[in-house]
C-alpha cells in the first residue's frame, strides 16, 4: 500500500509543469539609478548655445544691472543778474525759516552761483527766483511768485537766505531791460560803467 502511494506521488510530480518564480526589482536596482532628463520648461535650466556658435558659454541668468550714463559736470557759465551800488543787505530781508531749510537741503539753488548778485566790494550771492522756480530746489513749496532769493554760503551749516521783491530790484537788474549800479536811495547811476564782480 505504501509503495503504491509513493509511486503515484512521483508520477504526479513529473506531469506537473515547473513554475519559474518572477523577480520584482527592488528599490535601488540599477534600473532606478538613471537620472531623468531635465524638462525643457524648467526655469533653472541654462539655455544652450546655438549649434555652430563655437566657443559660446552658457547664458548668464543674472546679468549685471544696467548702469546709467554719467551726468555732465555741473560747471556752467555764471551770470551776474543784480549789481548794487551800496551794500546788498539794504535791499534784502533775512528769512530764518528759509535759512534753516537751506541748511537741511530743502531750499537751495539747483546750481550754486549760476546767477549772482553783489554789492560794492562784497562777496557775490547766489540767486534763484520764486516765479517758475528758476534755479530753485523747493520740495516743500515755500517759494512765492515775484520773490527773488539770495543765498550765502550754500551747502554749509551757515547757509543764509535773503528775500526781496523782484519788482523792487528791477532798477538794479544787470541785463536787458534793466539798469545797473543805482544807489538804493534813488541817486543817479554810478559813473564809469557797470561794476565788476569781485
């Protein structure tokens, strides 16, 4: 009985086909070590040079910023606009408020000494006009139309601003349409031609 069972078992084993087990690749196999190509829409990918552009390097994604052209030097031909026969202070009034603003850089000439005024043997003063803000930097809108501003020692902590009415200064305007060298009291013009700047 036992011999018959063993013979039957061996015969059945020979008739059953042999099954080959399937091997599933595990993580870390050589098939998964391949580096995927970078997609073309990747913003970090550097653009390649054109074929035939020999010696060209990769595109620089961070080029240097554009640099503005240098400004011309602020040297211009100055012009005398007022020539007083007497002390200039007799025609002007000191403005404490504007003097403080000048020392803080809030009320200054656009170009220092572009227009000049002076009295006899006096240091010239810079001139700016309230009308149309001619040669005037005034971000706080302190200017007044018809007013002339005179600057002494601009760009220093001792800047002093004087004011005068433009219509009152017209007789001492040095240029087309005005006189020169008249005394503030109303005397005749000083003989000998226009005064020279010191």
